[in-house]
């Protein structure tokens, strides 16, 4: 089987879809022949990349058995390929690519854009494709709600490359990163793109003031909610306890995963946005750091209670405070749980196994 993989979200741009698409292309290629057409210049380059990818795909399509799209935004490319070549097209769906614009928007041109996307991309272009691989059960539910045929939808979770999170690091590295002596202190960590739904601003405003002074919070990442997060830090006089690192390299991120005490993913509900899965939480669990996450959307697929982390009801200040204090009081348990969490991720979310599941589903449309 030969796969033509088209991705509009790909490194060096940072993000969950970018990471997932990259790893998927790499691990599929370990099993079958894969040609990847990728947009490596960011979201703003999409209007140029989409027609380029279409023309390139049409030129080489006869060499491949199936087209795999990295997310639903490329549905128009898949629709045209099917229309012109009859080749089967499979599409990964993440959540926002089918749920875009569900929030009420007041500006007329935003409403027009949402109407256009839902009318064409979701109701026509996506529905014409042969199979959808959803990264989370919540994405499956939304896809069904939007009218995508249930028999075409399969849930396969995101994966993690275990070897990328196997290097040991010391607490001294964490002190160097934070530029602070951490004797007698605990460090909570959140890492990833700073969108409002990630709940970082909510956590700082509501949970951090309830925690003891020796508990610090490190936020690694950048994104549209960063200015709001910084304002919340200043408004609550938490400059000494909350460290916003901005974008960090993979090496620094891995050091944070390996040396902080707990990983926090305090997502909140945001209309028109959703967490398809939550790659950061399984990366953290792979690094043997206990995870506490909101019991919301795709995080309920990534975190299985008491297996690779713990779930707390969204917006529950008491729930977060109690679980954080409970885990910080049990150093031995944290270490033992971290070992179990890594094994659970290895058994359930390794890219080696996830890629094989993708291939099984893709073969069903090739041999249909």
C-alpha cells in the first residue's frame, strides 16, 4: 500500500495537530511507503499551500493507492481529488476542524465565514470523503452531530514516541531553567499552546491563591491567551510563584516533564473550541510525572483515572486543590505511579501501535 499524506499543519510550527501529523507521517512510513506533502510555513500560508498541494497531488496520484488528509481543513482538497481521480480519501479529524464557529459570533463577516465553512467544508466536502479517523470520542460525537455518517467514523487516539521521553534529567536543570533555588518547593507544570480552553488563566486566578506559598506553577508555551494569562498573574500578585517561560525547545520541555512534581491540564469549556485529545498529558505521563486534568472532552480519552493520571471536574477549585495537595504529600506514591503511568502509555498510546491501527482502517477503503 502506498499513501499520499497531505498535512497543512506541520513542524516547525508548534501545536497539537502539527505534532500529531508529524509523528503520524513518520510512523506510517516505518510500515508502508508514504509521500508527505506538508505545509511547514504556518497557518497563514494555507491559502497558498492548499492549491499547491492539490496540483502536486493530481500530478502524482497514480503512484498512490489512497490519500490521507491531516485534518478536516483540507476537506476541499480531498473532495477535488475524489472528484477528479476517484481515489479513496481518508481524513483525520481533531475537533475544531468540524466544530469551527459553534460559538455565537457578533461580527457579520465572522458569521459569514462560519456559515461558509459549515455549509461547504462540513456538509459537502467532508461528507464526500471515504473515512474519518477521529482522535477522540468527543470528536466522534460532534462529527455525528454534524451529520457525518457514523459508519465512516473510527476513533483512534493520538500516540506518543516513548524514546523521546526516556532521557533522565536532574532537579538542578529545573533550577537553572527557572533561575531559582527550589529547596522546599514543589513545581506544577503546564506545557502546550496557550489557548483559552486550556484553562491556564482560570487556574492561576482561582487555584493558585488557594495553594501554599511553596507551590510554584510553570507555564511553558505560547499562544493567543498569553496576554490574558500575564494579566491574571499581575492582578493576583503571583509574579513570584508563576513563571511564564514562553516557547521552549523540546530539550527544555523534556527536562520540565522529567523534573517537575505534577503536570496540570486545567481545561475549561469554551464554546466553538474543544480539546480533541490532549497530546501533552500523555507526553507527561510517559515522562513519569503524575497528571491532573479536567474531566472534559478529549482529555477523558487520554487520561484514564488512576492509570496514567487523575481527572477533576472542570472549574472545581476544591477538586484541584485537594488532588494537588494529596499527591504532593505522597512522594513515594508519585514515583511509583509515574512508573505505572509510563507503562500504561506504552501499552495503549505508543505510536508503533497507533500507526498499525491507522493502517488497518486505511486498508479498508483501499480494498473496498
